[in-house]
C-alpha cells in the first residue's frame, strides 16, 4: 500500500528532535503564551520576511482575525466586498462571510488552477476593499497584474498561505525598477494567514495557525483579538476569542521549520518525476512552474473523459491512495445556498476532474516509479 499521506512517517522523519521538544515543554510546566511561542513567532516571521508573526489556534482563525482586525481598525466594514478565487478550500470563504463581508468569487485559470487575474478587474465595485489570493496546492498565485490592481483601486492584498509554506513569487523590486526579486509567499501582500494543520507542508501535531504582517497596527489588533480581545490582563478592548497556539505545537513547529526547505526539496523531486514521466493522454498536469514558485503541497492532475472517479478506484485497487481537492465547489455547498445557482464553469470543471496524487517528504523513489507505471497503464 502507498497511502496518500503517512503522517506517522512525516513525524518520524524528525522524530527524535520533535520528541525532545515536546518533552522539554511537558517538563517545563509552561503551556501557553511562553518562550516557545515567542521563539517560533520570531523564526517564522524571519522565514516569511514579515515584521510580525502572531500564532493562533488554526488557519481558519488566522484568516478570520485578519479581516476582523481590518474591521476593528475601520479599514473595512461589514457589507464590504473581498475578491477571492471560487476554487478554494471553504476556510478562505468562511473567513470572509464570518466577518459579514461579501466574497466576490472569481474563476481560476484551468492551466494554472489559480485565480484568473484577467477576470479580477471586472469584479471590482466601489464596495470592494481587498483581494484575497490563495496559493492553492502550493502554487504561487501572485502576479504583477494583481499587485497593480491593488494599487489602482486601493485594495488590501491578503494571502491565504495555508498550502504554500516555502513558496516564492517573482515581484518587482521595491524601488520600482523593473528588476524582479523573489519574495516568500506570505510576505507579498498586506497580511497572510497560515495553517499548520498536520498535513500541511509545515504541520503541527494538532491544530495551529499564524498571521504574518509588517503592519504594526494590524499585528497588534490580531494579537489582541486572538487573546480574548485583551492586551492587559482582565481588561478587554474587543470582543475577541480564545485562539492561541499552544507551547507544545510552537515547539514542534520550530523544529520542523528548520527542515522545511529540505522537506520541500524532496517534494520537488517527486513532482519533477511526475512531470517528466506521466504520459497517459487522459491525464492533464497543470502548467509546470519554475521550482521556487511551487511548494508542492499537493500534486493535482485533471482526468478527462469522465474517468476521474474510475482512476481513483483503479489506483486504490492497485494500492495507491489519492484524494480529490475538492469534490464540491464552495458555491455549490449547502451552507451557501444563496450561490447554488451561480455558474462558475472552470471551478465546476476542476471539482469534477481533479485528483491529487501522493506527494510528501517521505514518499520513496520506488513508490513514485510504481505510481507512474500504474497511472500510465490506466485506460
Ligand atoms: C488548510 C487550509 C485552511 C485552514 O486551515 P486550518 O488550520 O485547517 O483551519 C485555509 N485555507 C486553505 C487553502 C487551506 O488549505
């Protein structure tokens, strides 16, 4: 059996150091808001290239706190609109609607699976306050066109970086010359939400998340909101919530952060093997990005001729686990009944044709070789 993802193996890869870190916290007797959080936040902020990192309970909360903080700071108000790709994990959309903001769903491009920057401008109205891009599957979603639209219309740029720890994007250098430099995703926009769900590239042993930003006021509001709305013990500025990253998770994440580049390099080798060797005409791979622009969180393919589910079953019968990301688009979900009638054909096409192949820091060369052989023999 080749499972879609073996978390047990992923943890074992750095198991000794992880166990040491957990034991240190257990025996230290300090479990929340301590030195482990402080150290991880500092290291993660440096890694991303942002001034601030605020740990919180999970990736959904991270995104919720960004929008809520903008509301508390008077930058946005309920009823305002946020542009967002229609083909994202539900959490991105929930973070917008949770705050009484309105998502404007924009189609992705079929060859990149990322938001179609040619369709954004037509969606902008006087009520639009932000563009939330999602580096879905680990692929860079930022383009200069998106940056230019944010400037032109005075929009905040928010990144959902839940799937793209370690991805980079080419951006114009800050002196405005046309020389490109690379920025780590999560440092391109005004703020970014990160998830440390166990299966993510940088995964905890439970839930975890973080907001990164270089905006001092936003960072302070996010930190306050995630701590009951309190800056001073028993004094409450906002009606916040309890949304903290615990010390054990922070300690584990700090260990895994050291190995993220190495782990991602393994993912890249796997992805490059898939790109070079999958030759079944029923299977379409998304455009191949330069290596640094893809953290290869997932390896999505599109399966033609209505054979996606048949391929999933065929692989399973041959001992290979695959997962669909995601079988039902957000606008077709029961929780968003009001959008069920919308037509978003590219998004719907992806939901009907996408299948994610195994990719991880621990999958073996011989396993990838087997998977490709099985795939190429499928008719
Ligand atoms: C995982 C994920 C989230 C949410 O993260 P949690 O930690 O599970 O709350 C948000 N957006 C995207 C795109 C994700 O993949």
